[in-house]
C-alpha cells in the first residue's frame, strides 16, 4: 500500500478507472464468449485481461516514477533517462505479449491486448475527471 501512497492524484484516478475497465472487460468479454458459445476459453480470457491490466498498472507506476526522477535531473541527463525508461517499458510490453503467446493455454492473447489497452481508456477518463473537478472548483470560486 505504500506504493499507492506515493502516486500522484492523477495516477490514482487512472488506477481507479483501470480497475473499473478490467472488471467491465471481464463481464463484457465473458458474456460475448458465452453468447458465441466459446465458454471453454472464458478462464483464459479473464486471466489474459488480468495479466494485461496488472501489467498496465505496473507500467503506470514505472512511468510516474521515471518522470518524477527525470524532472529532478539536469536537462541533458533527464532526456536520456526518460528515453531509456520509455524503451524499457516498450520492451516489457513486448515481453508480456510474447509470454502470452507462449502460454496461450493459460492466457488468451486477445484478453492480454485488451488489458494493456485499458490504460489508454483510463487515461482519457482520468483527464476528463480532473478537468471536471477543476471546472467545479473554478465555478465555486466565482460564487
């Protein structure tokens, strides 16, 4: 839990939306699989979404920490540090996708991709939520 305490408010909001989306993807995907009569892969799909979602949360934490550290560095070192961590996160993503392909009997590849992409949706909604809160604060100040 100390890991979550150190996160910014934006990252906490993104994690909240990520968890909501993971749950929604589980329900929606499981429902679709039942409808198209592929119920035998529901567990693999759920595990895939979970792997992708947990990995997305880890990437978010790594991104925030690297950006926070690079903000405290000198300009020349900062850009190299940020670029190295970007490449590291990219390679980790490739690694998770390769793991999902190797362990295709355990993880549904499509579910892993959905779990990884959920971070982008949570970022959009977190931005919307933060802007909405800011507008409400500004409206309260005007009154």
